[in-house]
């Protein structure tokens, strides 16, 4: 195999595929298994590089020490340069990359010939050998023997001219990860993000639980659900639109006092830079706590998670300079909307708000449009001007059907939402535990649904019955992977490992 054969940029992709299939055929003709199940590994590449001096042995030392153990590595070949009786390659595993040297003298004529003629960039191999420094001082492994682990039939994208089209990158995310190290790093950070949240809550005495993803009635949010059919029970069910809110409150009724869940939830709505239909969410519920205690805990959690995930609390997000360690401000819903738009949301009607929305050139879905949706659209316009970090408070009851109201202000709820870079990055409140009040609010939501509002909440009779058995004062809070995408300052879709894509025609 010469340099040209090993350079995918010089070969038509369809021809490259044919060449590799032919090599696969030749491999099998030699009774070599191109896809063996068994492999041997004694070290990860980063371990070899970290202990290189200790592991280094000259060929003479290796020959003189019969008990010396070889280093076994496994990984993917990222480059191949052949020079007569010597070939250099780069081997990559999950921990790093190292140069390999294949010498005809070390591996033998036949094994060297097989490597040069049958192996391609992208193939997975097992090698064993010893560490040495090249004459240029590069840390390398001299291969004494090798084994094919996986024969690849399609070439990898080029390092500098690989996947550029955004849709193709997201569709073939596995190649995007290989070609772009920053994508792999983002995925690693996302894992750290969720682990940091989990560890924070566990250390605060919360217990992790799992609740149903299929529901007879959706609850816990204002959103349009996905509907599917349950064959065994012969009934239509919904994919949950919240991560178990009404189930968690049942656990509060049952006597649990601190629970949380990290899981998938689904909303059959539009897609944009902030919103997805299938995504990860965390919700916690804390008995004998109110929204004030909830805000303190959430602020502490944001700071901890940011530091654990990114090593900093300072971020550049959508043009805003954000420092989560700063004193978090309090933003009042009613006052903010009035200051920005001149509308007093507690003394207005749908017509006045619609006029203001049109004046501000704010687009909205007119289907099922009502006062609740009008106020929500007006607020979303206002929030874009708030840098944060801080908390939104004073949210009206009309847009908070599950939050407890203030005794002296029945139209205002004890709700809080973190505000960062012009967006709400979570939702929490003193949970409504008055079953009669909850039943009345469900009736209002039911009327909105009957009028065409597909995002209004459903009347959940069984949940009301659970509340009638008594739920202690409780603070609940939820946040999604959108928080991570904001801290990364990237669109939410790009921060998913495998976002949903339309199939190619």
C-alpha cells in the first residue's frame, strides 16, 4: 500500500469503498478474522505516555529480559506513512494518541506485508511492543506483533476538510466526534454536568427515584404532548411532558421528604435554538421547604455545577458577560413587564396585550390563543433584555396552575425561575397542596383546552384525590439540559449527542 492508497483525499469515496471491500475479501482468504470478539489490552495510551520513561526499554534490554512484559494497546489507526521496510502510524483510543512504528525486522516479513497491503486508516487494531524515542524525540511504541480487530469499509472524514455541513454533522454525529475533538469534549462535559447535579442533590440528602414516562394524563407543565397507543391496555397514552412532577408530589403524600429524578421528557412543539422535543430534565421535591429555601438551594447548585463541569463560574453567553458568583438579583414579573412594555398584566385584557404584541412585532400562534398565552408571550419579549444571574418572582396565577399563591396576593404565586442571558433556565415554586384550589385550577385549564389551547393542563382527578390525603408544604424545582447548552453558549440541538433528524429522501 503506497501513500496514495492511504490518503482518502486522493480517492473517490465510492472507489475507496470498493478497495476496502476487496481488502476485506483478501483478509478472509488468509483465514484472518476481520471482526474478532477477543482483544487484549494492558494499558490505555494516556497511561503509557504518563509513565513513558519508566516503561521505555531499548531493543537490547527487551531481548535481555525474558520476563519483560510487552505493552498491549488497542485503538483506531488515524494515519499511516509507509517507507519501505518501516511504517509509522498514529493509534488513538479514548484516552489519547500515540505513534506506532511497524518494522519488518520486528514483526516479520509476512505480518509486515499484511499490514502494508491490507490495513487502512480507520481500522481498529491490537498491538504489542515496547516504548522508545525516535531520533526526533517523539514518544512511540515499537510494534512486535499486531492483530486486526475491526476492518473499516468507509474512510473517516479528513482532519482539516471533514464534515462541514451542519445537518451532515448532526446526522453523522459519530463522524463529527471523530473529526472534531471539541465535540467529544462537549459530550464529556455534559456527562460531568449531570453527575454534578446528581452528586449535589445526593450530598444534600435527596433520594433519586424513577417515575413513569407513559401517562394517562399529562401534568406538571404547559406543553403539547406526544400521543401513542398502548396495545396491552388498548388505550391512548401520552409521553410525559414533565419529569414526574405529579408523581413526585404523590411521594410527598406518601411520606418521602427529599426526592429527585433525572430523566427524559417529551414535548411535541416547535424547534429553535432553545427548545427540543426529546430531552433530559431534572426535578427535585423538598418537603417542608418553600420557594425562598428553593431559591437558595438552586443558586448554590448552579455555582457548584458550573465549577465542577467547567472549572469556572464566569461565562460569555449570547453577548452577556455572566458571573454566577455575583449576588443574584430579584426580578419582579409584573414590574418588569410594565417597565419594558407599559402593560400592567394584573389590570389588562387579551385585546390590549395583542395590540402590544403586534406593535412590538412579536409573532405568536393564534390557535387557542388566550390571556394566559398573551401574557406569556409578552414576558418572553421582556426577559431577553435581562442579563442575570437572578430570579424571576411574582409570577401571576393565571400562568402558574400548580404554584401556591400568596395569602395576601391571591393572584400572585410563590414561583421562582433562574434568569440568565435573557432566558428562564428552570422553574420552581411553593407547590400547591390545597386539593380544592388545585381542582378549581384544573377546571380552568380544562376549559382552556376545550377552547383549543393544546398546551393547557389536563384535569387529573387521581392527583387531586392524592392531595386530599394531605401533602406537606413542599418546594419543587425543575431544569433541563438547556442550562448546559446556555453555559456552552451553543444551540440546544447542537449540545445533544444524537439530535432527532429527518430521514434522507
